[in-house]
C-alpha cells in the first residue's frame, strides 16, 4: 500500500512536467512542397567616418525573395527555388559624388541590371534548422550583368560592385544566416549558438550569434538573440588614401516572431552597430600609423509569410 501511494505521489508531482515536455514547440522548419514563402527585407544603413573628409554614406535597400519548396528529403533536407522580386537600392555619398537610386529611373543601366536580377532563379538546399547547405545560381545572374553593353565601364563596375555587395552570393548567404538559419541543431533547447561568416562590404567577418527561445503562443514562436562580430585578421587593401589595414568589430540584436505552424519567419527587427578601424600603412598625404575610425549602424526590418496559392 505504501508503495502504491508513493507511485501515485510521484506521478502527481511530475504530471505538469510531463505535460510541459509533451507540449514543447518544435524549433525547426516544417515547409510543404509546392508552397511559396516570402521574405521582405528592408535595410537602412548609415556610415560615418572620422577621416579628413568626414564622409557620410547612406544606403537603403529593399529586397523581396520568394522561395518555392521543390521537395523535402528523407534526410530532412529542404530543396528550394528562389527569385528576387521588387528590388530597390539607393546610395548617397555626397563627398564621393555618388547618388544611386534604382527607383528614380534616371540611370538606365542600373534599372536594367536590377530588372535582370529579378528575372533569374536560383536554387538552395537547407537543413530543417535553416542551415544553408548549398546555394547555386546567384553568381551566374551577376555574370550576365557584366556583359551589359555600355561605353562607360567605370560606371558599370561601380554599379556591379554595389549590387553585388547588396544582392550577390555573399550578401545572400549573410542575410540567410541572419534571418533563416536561426534554429538549434538539436531539440529541445532554450538557448543555443551559431557561428557564421558574415560579409560586411564583401569582407568576411566571424560572427557568433546566441539565441534564446523566450515564449510560444498559438501563433508565434518568439526568439531573441545577440550577435558579436570580429575580424579574425586585418584586411589589407589599397584605397584613395593609400595602402591601409582595417578591422571590424561590433554587435547585433534580434527579435524574431516565427510562425508556430511552419516555423517560417513572420517578422524580425534587428539592429547592428559596427566599428571599422582603419590604419594607414602608406600614403602620399597621410602619416603612416594614423588610425581612422568609422561607424556603421544598420536597421534590418524583415517580414515573412506563406503565400496563398491562386
């Protein structure tokens, strides 16, 4: 009798825990073949340099990406096709005499190249936690842009470089790592980390993102995160100042609301703050060893949803 009472007491004590474990949400993607999923990404970036010119650069970009689920494998891999939609890019740097705006219609080459990016498709494979396993096709979109007929090759290179920094393969991998590859490798977990390579102005930077599963509702899975960025080694390059070395460091915050049914992102606001410290190695007008800091603040506003079929 005593043993029976003991067993009943143990069951009563552990019942809430058992129910909690049974109801724990699955932190992964559950996408359906044949369906389309949208990401709408807006980026507002401002850079201020403390160089002699005190240059300020403002960048705005918007990019919609439609992902079609081609199939899902027994290995839990998800095979997707992607396409850029409604791309818009604007960059203003007064001291560099740069004013680029794809939506103004004033630059035919820029408008044509943006339109061309929207016509192509690319393919990717992701794991159920969102890790990007393979990406193919974006590079070839940019290869075709280099064949654009023009007499101003300098302007063409500026536009190609700008578009590549915002929409090229490395930029896509960075955005995908920030806003899709967010789930843990193992279940269940309430906190986890992801180490990624983030491309800032085409330069690879090591980034460690730490995520916290904070809450679930009938509609949302709420995840918060913090990322730390640091260069593994100094970047060496030649600029208008001369030969320089630079390092990048900073942080980023995330607030994710993920769809409770599919796992797809519904909305996220993310803020990134970076310090870029440039050291002059050799220059015709600046002293060697001079350190020039610049600061970049970026606001990411991302929305997503499953697209209804017609």
